[in-house]
């Protein structure tokens, strides 16, 4: 796989996008220079199909990537990442690799990423892109509802699809003091929740408003 050129034009478009995302984060009462720096470094247009005009890669909007899925709106990526408070060497479980863009952001921030994707097409494509970019997350083709108990506990978790409920398996794999960011709701809109595990049996829940994601589905799909 050959990646597209990342020239001055694209770098300038990223600067404008990051400026806008920073403003939106501040309006939401959030701040994370680490994720903004990562978004400036990671070429989002690498994750777009060549049939689309690359100018759309730096719009603050979601975009279709195949298999009925989308690459998340940049603000959504920044918001979820900021809510996790990602630190270098954090062990992060991502549910829904999708295009691989969110995964690349986490890798750029120095996290040790474990990511699960149920769509074989997206799993194969994102694996190739991330590998060619020099990122080395642990990618898995599987059911996100089950998590990855063999690698638990995780410092942080991020779910990039709308879950009808918070899976118990994911809660069990979160370390005490760990954070999960997950959009919850069975309709076209979800509530963005931050779940903090405060003890072996207790979890604290915070609500950060309405977002819209594709649904989180069980099993795998070839």
C-alpha cells in the first residue's frame, strides 16, 4: 500500500482544523494539548478512499468509509480522547477500529493500543494503513462486546460506536482508577458517558451530552 503525499497544503488544512477543534473543546469546557498535537501530526486524508476529494478529510465532519461505517468527526475524536485523559504508556482498549484514525491518534500520543474491529474489510484496511504509517497497535478482528480479557486490566477504554448499554465485560476489564468513554443509547443519538472505576465493585458515571454514532453490534461480519 502506498500512502498519499502529505504536503504543505494538507498540513495547512490540518492546522485550521485543529484550531477549530480546540475552540470547540474549550466551549465544551475541555482541554487537551496532547490530542491537538497528535491531530496536527496524523494525516487524516490517509484514511480516506482515493475516490473522494481529499479536501473533505479536513472538514469537521464524519464521512463514510465503507461497510456502513464512518470515520468520526474530528471534534468527536478529540472530545472522547480528552475525556479519557490519555497518558504516555497507558494501556488503552479501543472498541471499533473503523478507519484506524482514532487508533493512530492514540498511538501518536504514546498509548499502548489494543483495538477490536468486527468488520473484516475495515480490520484489513486499517491494519495496512497503520502499519505503513509506522504505528504498532495490537489489532484484533472480533466482537467488541467481549473486550480482550487476556490483556486486561486496561487503564483506559474508548468505544467508538453507539452502545445500547454498557457491556459488563468491558467494565470488568477496566482497572480500578481507569476510565471508559462510551456513547450509550439505542436510537440515532447517544449520551457520551465517562465511566470511572472507583473500586472493585463501584463505578462513577458522568454525562457529557448528545452525540451520534453508528450502532455497536455483536459478533463479527465478513
